[in-house]
C-alpha cells in the first residue's frame, strides 16, 4: 500500500456531474410540491378530460379531443416552464437559496441549465401522461413528431425566459400573484380551450401574437391537420424566446 493511498483530494466535481445532480434535485423538489403538481399535472388532465367528455365549448367540426389535446399540451408547457418555474425561482431568490448556490462551486449558468433541464424532464412526463389520457378519450394525432418536438422546445424557451424574468425582477409574493393571474388569463384567451375564432377580429390579432396562442395553434396545425412545421407560429415563439431569455439574462437579480 503506498503512502498516498488515503490522501484527500479536495476539489469541485466536474461541472457536468454537478448539473446532473442539481437537475435531479430540482426535479424531485418540483414533483414533491403539491401546488406545483396541481398546476402542471392535475389541472391540465382535468381540463382535457372534462371538456372532451362534456360538450361545453364549441370546438368546431370533428371530435373535441382533437382540438383540446394540442391546446392542453401547450398549457402543460406554460404551467411548468413559466408559472411553476417563476414561482419556485422567485421564492428561491427570496430565501437566499440562489445567492448561496451562486457562491458554491456550481456556476450560475450551470444552475440555470439545471433548472431548464428539470423543466424539460417534467414536460416529458406531462406529455406522456396527457397523451395517454387523450388517446384513451379517442384522440387521433397526425403530423411529424419532430415538428411537435420543435414547437415544444421553442415554447419552453419562450416561457422559461418570461418566467425567469418575472422571478428575477419581482418580489416573490408579486411573482406568485402575477404568475397565477397570467396563467388564468392565457388559459381563457390563449386558444387552449376556447378557439380564437370566438373572439372579435381585432382581439384575435392581438391574442394570436401571444406565445400560448402560437404554441397551441402550431401544435394543433401539426397534430390535428397533419401539416408541416407552421413557420409563422414558430417565428412568434422564437421572438418571444429571444426577448424573454435576453431580458432575463440582463435584468435577473440574484438577491
């Protein structure tokens, strides 16, 4: 046995390993939070089941679930990437968690990467669950899965930027109230449950530029009509992603 066998080797772990560990921690914390589960899983699943089974809203020709499933998938992305992330990050900032993690060997960019990966892991679980429910309700999805994945990633980037911007600039209590209010407003006016065609023409034009409308309409074009990637909706999401992530990077406060 050599003399140096038990010599300590202090030092930080590789950044990749730290990101994986932080991602796992963030995901476990999210899945253990009852309020977050209500937003990310229970509400989308209930809306999909209720409005597909009961003819409450006129969704046009065809089965209701064919209209509702893409919109609810968009809602699931918003609930996780925007609402859930904004609230969780806002309270992490208030309680000094971000400040302490920022002073640890984990770089700040790696912390944000871990939070983003946690959002993506949660979304995979959401999509799998909601797809299973929709298929059980008679959903017949069309289109290219790669186009769906591209829209979901663009939507995640757009909503993540907006959520981090809100969490990094407002007080935690204000973030909690604002994020939930935006969630409710976009649920009603974002084409998730109620078709945009039900709104007046001038209002339609404005609502169509919202990220939730672009994501729900884009997913609907692919999954309901089997079209290729809807470039107009993708462009709207890309613009929101650039603006949101850019503003978050510039104005985010760690304390």
